[in-house]
């Protein structure tokens, strides 16, 4: 009956619904009280001061109450749901037919009469059973349905159960990136996360009420900006912040690619590609078999022809960049590298360009593969070793290495001399000296979610963990480490064929049986039917 996602698949960056088959929420009534006050001029200032202090006191009280968020832990026993606190004390015994995980101090539950309500972190009813019909949580918004004087209607509530919209919609569905679709009477459209109707479309009585939205994902994890909206058989592109239409309505089937690239599929010719930027079509073509943009912040598009040759397109001028047959062009990391040969100096010359300007030049170094990764490119030295240059062509360190990795997204590279490994930062400093048998990066996302900059190191055929200040935080006693979550500071270690969990905040190994199904949550861990805190203490056991 446990509907939580397994930790191996629970690291989505986008909003996802709380795992459930049914979730419910409630109406929060807004009352407006108007007072007429007649005050003598000599008494205005004292009364204003009193009112201000009173309002301030109420404000602080309300905010302190909302700040006191208690998230209980969901447990299941005999196909019933209950809740415990972080100490393992049973706050709500397993009695509900359904219960969601807690979010911002609340959980949705279903009682024995199949009625839904919402409880708070003390186990009390925040919204009474049966006051609402259904609800589902997406990120920090509930899609809620309830009966009104106009029948069953839907609306949005925030994570504190306050109304974000009125209960007036016939239907609301979630897309992603905090975007919702709605229908009401003869109107369909898009709601943003604030509940604002950013886009609407009126349909005739003979039309079907079908609306769909497909958002163009940005590969650099920035907030998505544009999406295709399809209403019945017509499609357009809109700005997700303003709702502005940025492409004319068409009966053609628009397809959506990453980084604001769209195309219209053609059966007997190349597809018609178009790229949206700054609320307009900055490039449109049918000359290529495929078009892609690797970084939404780059003004370079890559056009792939039928014969697999590649054109680099300047989106500022709509012109092809690689026009000189005597120059070798390579695109990477948002820039184009031009390589030419100077017959006078008898050297290769390299120029680093963006569509708007030249940002760097170099002649006296030899690139390993002509490719920049996360801002830096590997180069050969005169001694047939390796180093790095930045996009301006500057060598970042005088040191040479027999082996170098690419820089990762967090600005570190693994380097090695004499089969001993260390870590170089983007300033060219060795944050870890080249003296370890092996260095392994943590997952980039896990690394950035931790309070310390940590690396896996190996000495004497055993693995441990060290920080960027050269301090060993987990001794090298383990046979290996496995990344089991990128969201929470828990890593799995293997010690003499036993699986052990290690807390990367406290650097302690946890006495938890991790051979079975392990699920990691915020501040607690579930192993089969046993619940543990991040100190490895057993706080609850089903049937125990």
C-alpha cells in the first residue's frame, strides 16, 4: 500500500504530484468586515499607534504560527495509514483508508466513511471530513474540487490551504513548471502558479473542449519560458509568464524540442523549424534535417543537413558562421572555436567567438579535442602533458599533469601525476594534492546540495571522503561508495560485503540494514518496515 516513490526514482527537479490515488482539500472562506470609525482629531495619533501595534502583534502571531510547521511521518499497518513524529511517537494511530505524505504541515486523509479531510502536524482536523470532494498536490499548489451553489467546481489552494483562485472552474489539470490548464463554461486557458489566468481561448458550442500544453524544457535547469498550446485542432506558442502568443495560430501539428526550438512536421520535405527568443521567432528554416540549440543562453543554433554535415547559425544575424573552407569550426559550451593556420608563423591560430564578438585568441597551445566543457578546455603542454585554458585563451595553471578530467559543473577537475590523483579548481589551485590512489566525484547535484565540498578518495585500497580543505571527514575503510539519492545527504558504503548508510552531514555511518528496499526522505529513512532518523536510530517499526 506504500505509494511513496523509491529513492532511486525520486530526484525530479520539476513539480510532481504527491503520490496518491486520491487526495483532497478544502475551501477557505474569506470574510471582509467593513467598519466606519469617526475619530476626533485630537485622538487620531494615539488610536493609530494602538491599531498599528495591535495589527503588528497579530501579524507576528499569525506568521509565527505558520512558521511552526510540523511534518509527521506516514506509516502503514494492516492497510491503514497513521502518522508518527520524528521521535517515533505515534501521533495518529493507523486508522485512515488513505493518507498522503505531509507537506508544509498538512496531510490529506480519508476516513472509514470514504470522506476526505486534511489534518495538521498535531494530528487534528484542519479541514473537516467531507467539506471537499477531491484534491491533488502539485509542488506547492492543491488542485481542489468541491460542491458549490453552482455544482461541483474546482480551484487552487496554496500550501497553507488559502485560496489561490475562486472555486469556479469546471476542470483544472496540471502540466509542469507550475502551469495549470483550466476550462470554465465556453472558455479554456492557462493558469500560472499564482492562480492568474495568463491565457484564455473561447470556444463555440459545437467545439470540443480539449486543451493541452507542452512546455519546452531548458537543459540548463532555468525556468521554462515557452510552450505549445493546442486547443482542439489549432496550435500556437505562448510565453508562460505573460500568456502572450508568440506564434500565429495554425492547424499544423507543432512539435516541441528543448531550449525553445519547435518544428512543424512535413511528410514530403524537411520539417519547418523555428526558434523562439524574446517573444519572437528569431530563426525559421526548412533547410536542415534537424535543428538544435544546446544552451538557451547561447545565440548559436546547430543545423544538421541530410548528408550529416553541420552548420553553425548565428541567431543574431540569421547567418551561417562556418563559411570559410580554410577554417576548422568547432562548437561547444556556447562558443565557436575557429582554427586556422598562419603560414608566416607556421602555427595554428585559435579564435574563440560568440555570435556577437571575439572573446579570446591563442596560438602557443594545442587543444586536446577542441572542446570546452563547463568553461575550460584541455590542452597539451610542451612536455606532452596536460593543462587547461579558459575561454579567453588564458592558461589557468603553470602545473602540468599526466592525466586530467574535464571540469565538472561545480568547477573542479581531477588531475594526476605518477598515478597519484588530486583535484584542481577553476582558479588553477590544487585543492587536493596529487597524492591519492584515486579521486571520484560525487554526483553534481548531490555535491551542490551538501554543506561541504566533498570528494571520494582512495588510499591503501580503501575509500573514504575528504573535503576541499584537505580534511578527511569519513575515514578510508570502505570498499566502495554508491550514490542512492541526489536530493538527500545519505550515501551507501560497502564494507566487507555489508551495505552501510553514511550521513554526509554528520559523517557518521548509520546502523541501518540497507540490503533491502531503502527509501530516503527529508530527515528520516525507511528500510522495509523500519523507520530511522538521520542518526541511524530506530524510531518506529511496523508491527513492532
